[in-house]
């Protein structure tokens, strides 16, 4: 079998490369977490010194983990590298949660030093000092607990210090988290009638009709394209979702990405009820005259519901719109009620 050689005829090892254009050497390797890295040197001797140092560092890092003296951040990074089955959106949410709430604080603690009381203090600090709500704390617990469970299974620690901490803190702060309640039929009618008749909000009418009439998640609804809709058979195919998240782990700039629905059962066909058919028909006629969406997201285009810039709706913008509509409706109802009381 042929061997790769450098300019002086020396045989190169696996991962080593020689670049003829600038006569530099490079070495490609993967760290214990599976991330690929490349180092460079001006000579093969120097490159191999670097390789030996990398091997020592990796062994030291592994020894540190086995001894429990690695920090919690290392534990999470090791855990997340094993979760190859996660949806991209779920992994992004985990990384966001860790980087924004844990990495620079609790994440710097040594694994072996973390006690149950430390977790209680950290969770109380997040709620009382940082002002986080109980739902956000649940998300934090969702990434902390399995990370420590990995250390338990690796025999680094004997017990998981996260176990039971979230439940105890939740009880101290009013019991269970806030429950979500579905709108009643009367509330749905009041909401949609108000949107349809309000000059500031009527442009949301087709989108909210679609949401209420299909039960789609917001990410699924904003990702619906004309090719996902069969107007003749009156069938809507839900086969993907649009997500909006940070472009990079260390960036606050966001972008749209296409992902699979949250679960396998999320890939489905939905029958098109008459109200949905009517708004889609009207939308298609309007867009035939004014133009269809030309924005591409991961190779997809033709999205049905867009903002005034021709971009798919941002999920946060949808939530803000709902709040504005509800607040405006309630404020007007209060004024009407006051006038009725005064007229008696």
C-alpha cells in the first residue's frame, strides 16, 4: 500500500499532512468529545512534538474526569456529544440553556464537589436573584440532571446531586408550574372576530385561522408552503418545521432553519376544514397578484405566511402579536364596560 510522504521523502503518520505550496505541516485530530481540530507547524519534528503534547493533554483531561476533578462544563460537553439522536432544534435549545444560564457560573464547579445543597442554592439564586420563572428553571434542570447522570453511570460519582432539587424548589415557590389552558369556543370566536374587524390586526387573520383550524405548532405553521397544500383534495401535509435560533453558539444573531417536526408522529396529513380552505384560497389569489414568497430557507421557498418584508413570520413576533391583540381587546372591553356602568 502506498504511503504519504513529505518533500524530504519521510513517511507521514495518520492525520499528518504536508502542504507543498507553503512547505508547512498539519495534523488533524479529534478531541475526546469528537470535535475535529487542526494544528500547524513549520517542521515535521515540531509537529510531532505538538502531537505528543496533545496526547498527554487528552490523557490528563480524561484522568481529570475519572478523578472527578473536571468541571461541570466538561461533563455537559461530554454528555451532549453522546446525544447524536437529538433533533437539531432540541440540541440548539440545550446548548442555549447551558451557555446562557450555567456555563459561566455553576458550570465552573468541580464535578466531585457538587452537593445537593449547592444545586438548591443555585436554583434559588436563579429564581430570586436573576428573576427566572419556574418554566425556565425546568429547562435548566432538564440539561443538568442527565449530565450528572452520565457521571453516575461512568462511576465518577455515586449519586446524582440534581435528583429532587427541582421538585423541592418548585414546591417552595408555589407548587406546580403554570398550566396552559386552551381557549374556549367563545374565546376563540371573540379573538378571531376582533382580529378580523381591527384595522391594525386584520392581516393576521389568515394565519390565526390556520393555527386554530389545524392545531399546528407555530414552527409548523410558519413553515407551511404552497406545495404542502393540496387544495383539490383539501389536505395539508405537515412534514417539517421552521425554527429561529442563534446562528452560532457564541452569537446573538439568529436565522431560520428547517427541521423535522418535534416528534416522528408530527409528520402527518391534516384535513382542510372550510374556514382553512377559504383563507388559503383568498391568500393564493392575493399572492398571485402581489407576488409569492421568494425567500429560501435551507433550499425551501414558497412559504404561505410571511411578514411585510416577505420573510416567514418570526415565532417571537407571533407571540408578541397575540399579546398585543389580547391587551388591546381587553382594554377596549374595559372602556365599554365602564361606559355601560356610567350610563345606568
